[in-house]
């Protein structure tokens, strides 16, 4: 802590003052981790021979392997960096993210995983287009997939910028812009070289490393406080400067009517969003059967549940041992709380142990970002190539080779868009940005998926109204919210057009998505033979008969 304090007092960047003595060691360890994951990607890329390999990993993964990969996909920069920072700065209210992300898996398991695996092939749109008009539905679903993925990509880029800036001692906005561009470049390499096989293996390795790394920090934190959680919480409250309020609801939400509504809106988005996330939905297609899909979600719940329990130690440990002032000095949104905690429990600033643990945990976090970013880019580029290009623009008259080339080109373009947007978004907390992606997914994708699978009267017009209505309302409300303007942590801090008071649009846009899907269906006539098509889909989704 002394090294950290002197760094702050001297006006140096936190990382430069604290990690400068061991910079070479830190960068070397970090580079080894990144090189190892790239090697896995190259190896897996050589096994990729056709579209099934690129999009679905050849459907060759077991339930346990896919469960690990889903965990690796889900435990993103928001989980590791954003949630730890949110808890470290806001205590009890920050822990809402952990609870919401975990509970959301029950919706995915009970309603979506098995029927979606049975009724689709490569993308979410495959399941929707089975009983509805192909071209308009695929266009809408493809557009929604790309928008949700870009929101989610922003969070990963923000985490990467904060993390690598901490390691390199880089300060200033220009440094973070170059870092974000570099992350984007590596991300595109992951997808274009490895496809789903490479991405899945990186996610499996990363999930194991993340769980082990988090477990190590948890053990070291508990050891520091004599294995007494009450001592940990008491010390966190004291160091936070907020006292007892740090451990009670209301520090961030519950101050007034607006923040209470924001709390409900955030909770809705977190709980309902997972079942509509495109990069999670395509993971159900990488297993050979629906039973394996269900088993993989069971494994994922267990692994993710253990991780989110340990975020208590990460967040409150950072508050207790690092302190909120030091965390916000490194990154105002708290995204570097977990790496700073790793350095502290490893021996403190200036120690070899602290430098090694900082490097290892940062490398794991960076591998986390790369793996999730690769999964997101793969989901959006696959949707563009398979849904928009092959089935809408080319009307099914395309070769598999052309479709794969289109997917790889789309990955480059989507990566470039994410990089450009991330350059402006580095002030935001990673967990908060992911919550926006959850809100968009729950508003546009989830109503359409559920109606398509379980409502016979659902029509193409209902699907279009639901997807576009949910998409436009959620993104529109975000644009006019405090996330984009009106405060110093906003996307555009110098402007003020925050007419919508809530930081998350879920409370308005999610019910609107369901309402528009219902209303659009009632105001339109079903296609000829719709009843027979629904009966066929029902049998297929529940039994797996005829599934790919």
C-alpha cells in the first residue's frame, strides 16, 4: 500500500508507480498466456474443414466440455473486472450483478436450451425461420444479433483497455485507444483462424484458468482476514468511507424513485437477457444432441455459480485491502479492482509475489476478454454470413466456401465497428455496459424465441414487430439515457440529451417487445399451413426428431 500511496502522491499513473519495478516480468508472463491461447486457436483452425466446423465446432463437444465453454463465454470482462469493481465501489448494490447473471441461467435452462438446440442449425434465426417467412425473419434476427453483439463487445474492449493500461503503466486516452485497437486485431485473428473449434477450446482453457485464479485470490483474501467473512465485510465498509451503508441496499439504487425503478429495470434485463444472447444461444449447437445441450447448461450453472459466489471475496476484498480511493485513481469505474487486489494479496506493490500474481490474474482476465470477444464476433459474423448473405441477399444460391469467406470478412468489419465505438466508451463500467446488451437481447430476441417455440398463433408480422420494436425501443432509450450523456462518466460527457432517466431500458423495452409480438400476431393472418408447421416444430423441439 505504501508504494501505491507514493505513486498517487507523486502524480504518476498507478500502474507505473506500483508495477514499474517488475514491468519486464509482468509483460513476459502476460505475453506467454496470450501466445498460448493463440497457439490453441491456430491448432484448432487446422481442424476446421467446413461450415459445420466453423459455426458449430463440428458438433463434437461433450456436455461437460460445452458447459466449460459456456462458462468461459459467459464469465466475461464484466463478470471478472466489472462486477468486482461494482462491489468494491458500491458494496451490496454492486453484488446485484452477480445475483442477476446467475439467476438468468434458470430461464435459459428451463425455456430455451433444449428446444432451441432441436429446432435450429447454426444461428438463432434458423429456429425462427422454421415456421415463419424466411427472408424478413432472418433479416430482423441477423440485425438484432449484430447490435446485441456490438453492445457486448464494447464491455470487453473497455475491460481490455483498463487492464492493459494498468499493466503497461499507460495513462491518457490515446494510450487506451491503441490498446483497444490491438485487442480488436487479436480478436479478429481468433475468429478468422480458429472458428468455433478454436474459440471453444480457448473458452474451455480460459474457464479453468479463471476459476483457479479466482479461487486462489479468494483463499488469499480470506487468509488475510483470518477466514472470517464478518471481518472482511467490516473492513470493507470501513475502507470504503461509506460505513454501514456500504453493506446495505441503497448506495447506488434506492436513493429516490428513479434509482428504485432503475434497480427493477436492471434486474429484469439481467434475469431475462441471457436466454436471448446470440453468442450463448449458438453454443447449444456445438453439441450432438439436445440431452447434451441440457447437460452443458447444468454444468455451466454449477461452474458459474461457484464463480459468482467468489466475486464476494473479489469485490469486498478489493474494498477492504486496496481501498476505493486507490481503485478509482487507477480506473474511475472500478474495472481494475480485481488485478489490484491480486497484487495486494500477492505481497503488495513493489513485491515480486505481487507482480507475479498481478501478471497471472491480468493474463487470465485478458484471455477471458479475448475468448468472449471471439465468441461474440463469431456469433455476429455467422449471423451475417448465414442469415443475411446466404439466405436473404443470395437467396440460398451460395457455396459453403463463399459463405465462410463472407463470415470472415464480416468478423473484420464488426471488429472495426466495435473498436471505433469502444474508443469513446472507456469511461463506462464494463458490467453496466453488458447489462445494456442484456436489455437489448431480452427486448428484441427473447419474446420472439419464446413466442416462436410455444405459441401456435405467432406470425411473421408478430416476429418483425417484436424484434424491431424491442431493438429500436431499447437502443433508442439507451441513446437518450444518462449512459450516453449528461454526466462525467457518460459516453459523451460534454453533451446533455438524457431525457430518459433510467440507466437501463429493460423496464420499458422488455414488456414492449412482448406486447408488440402479441399485437402484431393478432393483427395479421397466419400463413397457409401454419398449424401443421407449428405441430412439426413442436415435435421437433421437444423430442429432437429431425434435428440437425
